[in-house]
């Protein structure tokens, strides 16, 4: 079926001596694999459409659950091309790889808008660490491992949060506290904003560096403990911290 899709190139790999296969997160079908025949050639008109982090429109011969075929296309935006800042490039690379891994578990069409809006905000100069954490929180729903922040993770009682721990899986109350990271009593509200904010509607970000570090460390530990996802580009990202 000949059709046009809008999507973001998450990954490209060589295929034979002359072609490439690109993994594209599309607005219409979620994650699909597309072969760009002859794209390894410098003279190929398709070569420029296979660049990772490219957001564009692709005219394809679509084959459900099989390799679709790239015919032509146009570039809307190339994320990361406006800056020589390797740190921002590291965030874009991490989020693209994270999205690819989440999509392999749950090819939900909503993920396209989450990633696109997040990358747009990073390009617009918003704090990339906070945008990353917002996306990480949202992806937990699609992985089926959303934390329960309504109860203490040790006694399973509904109490005010006193501390937080990613390896334990959420908040710890005063009575159960041992040596976890202490947080203020309004942390449920902070976490709720991360989980439910519409990324596209973000106008400004107000978060202390201390709270930013606490939330980022929680998510790092939580993903490591409760997900089966391993992100190669995280090592590159961590060199900037």
C-alpha cells in the first residue's frame, strides 16, 4: 500500500552493500521498519532521509509487520543540527534509544507525540534533564511498571512521604525510614506534575537543582530495578553529569 507517513528516525543500520534499514517512529503506525534501497550510496536521493533524529515525511510502500519500502520523502527537522553542544545531542540520543526500546514493548501511537514534543522543548532551550525525566515517567505507563506513590513502599499504608527510593519503588513514610533520600511533604504534587503534564503546553520549568537530582536518581534506580531496558547511550549521557 502506497502511503505517506510522518515520523522520526530512531535508528539506522546497513543492509547489504548498498541499502539501509531505518527504524521510524511514525504518527500513523507507531514504530515501523523501512528499507531505503541504495541509500548507502553518496549519490542516492534517499541517503539524507536515513539520518538518525531526522523528523520528516516519508512516502513508502507500507507492509504491516514487514519491511516497508522507502520511495521518497522530505525533511521537516533534524534534531540536534542547530547546536554543536554535545550534551544536548547526548539527551536526544538517549531519548531516541529509550523510545525505541519502549516501543518494542508497547507500540502505542501516543509515544510519537510524547517524544516529538519532548525533543521540540529541548531544541527550544528547556532544561533537557527535566524533559528527559518527564518522558521517563510517562513511559513507565507503557511498560506497565508505574510506581504507586499513594502508599509507603515498606508498610503499604497511605501516609505522607518522608523519603524516596528507586530500588524500593517509591515513597517511604517516617515510621519506616532508615537511610533513604529524604523529601518534603509536597513531593506527591511534584511527582504528579511530572506524570501528568502535557509536554507541549510547558511554558517554564521551576525546579530546584536538589529536587532535579533526587528525581533523576530515583528514575535511574527505578528503571534499573523494575524494567528490562538497557540504554547504551546512557554512558555517553552520564559523561556530562
